[in-house]
């Protein structure tokens, strides 16, 4: 196969997507793997996970290697430090062919390549990034699962569990969240949730998966599930409004919570419009894995309008 290959990666907390692009912008194929948040999964696990996915993607397109690997990781806010980059690369990824940055940058770069705009990511975690006309970044959220991530699957799941615990102690209303939580974690009682959640086999993404049940209950009119989601996404809407104050532009939504749930998209849109009635929502031009390629090419002075047009005319062909 002629032409050098650039690989872009959207490394989420639970699920990651890869794209292979020839240097002229032709999109060659896609791959996937588990989460690439090395704070949640561990650096060695993430490295092995990504290495296997890259090898499988290269094999699927008939390529022996790549010119550049551009990774957006949910573990990062911005561009990785040299120490982080070195640790991430290990002995597996050549550092001179590695770009490592926060996944929200890749989402923003894919949503509106080369233009101002605000990307709101709601997946396992949540974060808002705006790029203004001068190229300055404006952040909100993204504190991670240990410090609180409102408007995310993890934040939603934790609030649902807190509701279950409060109800068990008579401090809050009983709801269908109790039975859903017990079934999700395979627990016989509410107290039995403790060893199930704190045990070695339970990851942040396992906890975050409970958010699906919260959404399902809210869609069917459960008051407590609806309250939790409204509180979670009201915070994310307020964070987005603050970024919009510093960085006016279109708002682009990305991440599993938005992508898999029309209920969540509608709820967030309504909450943001109540904060900023003039908000304009846009549809992303490219997905974040292609945003990662665009970001790397732009960072290294390789990006041209011709490349962007070729990506635009070929990226859906391999989907």
C-alpha cells in the first residue's frame, strides 16, 4: 500500500476508536479497543491494549507500520508532558512518531477543524473545551472520577448509588434504582454492594455502566432517576455556558452519553438553552479519531486544505 499512514485515536474512558489515514487524507479504515484512561486502567494495560489495536488496524489495511500515532486520552487535559509521553510510549511506541493529548482536543478539532468552537464531551467522564479565534483553549470540568465528574456516566452512576444508600437509611425516597443497582453489580443486598464495588474486579467503567439503567428509568418516568440526570446535566450546562462566555461559537456534543441517548441530548440542550438562549448547536465535521489525525498534522505543519477535503470525501466509506 503506497503512502505513509497516520493513525488517530479517540481514547475514551471505556471505549476507544482508531482511524488510519494515508498522508494525502484518504481514510483507510477503523479499529477499536477498550478505554485508554491510564489513571483508571493503568499505564501498562493501556499500552498493551492500544498496541494490539494498532497492530490489528494495520493488518486490516495491509500496512506494515505508521508514520504517526496521534492519541487523545481521557486521562489528559492538554498536550502530554515529555515525562507522560515517555511513560506512555514505553518500549512499544516510538516517541518521535507519537502525539499525546487530551481526548477533548481531538473531539474539538474533529468537530470544527481549524475553527473556533466548543466541544462538550459526555462519556465515562465529562469535559468542556472551547477554542477561541486566537487559538486559546478554555476549559471546564474534566476533574476525573475520583474528584467528581458531573454530566458523565460515572458521575450519574455514583449519584444513583448515593440515592440508593440514602433510601436504605431512610434519608431519601425509595425508587427502582435499588433493584437496578443490585442487579447491575450482582449484589444480594444494599450492604453487599460495598464488596462488589470496592473489589478488585470492579473498574470505574463498570460503575459508569450503571448510568444506562438510570437513563432507562428516567425515560420511563422514574422521578428519582430523572432528578439525578437533571442535576448532573445542569452542572455540565452551566460549565458550558461559562466556556461560551469566554469563547463564543457553536457547541458540538460528543461522547457515549450523548451518542447513545436522545434523552440525554435533549435534556442537555434544554438545560443549556435555559442558561444561554442564543446557543447555536453544530454537527461535528469529523469524529474525534479523525480529529486526532487533523490535530497531529496541524501540530507538525503538515495539514493542507486538500488533505481536509480528502478526509471529508472518504471518511464515511470505511464506516
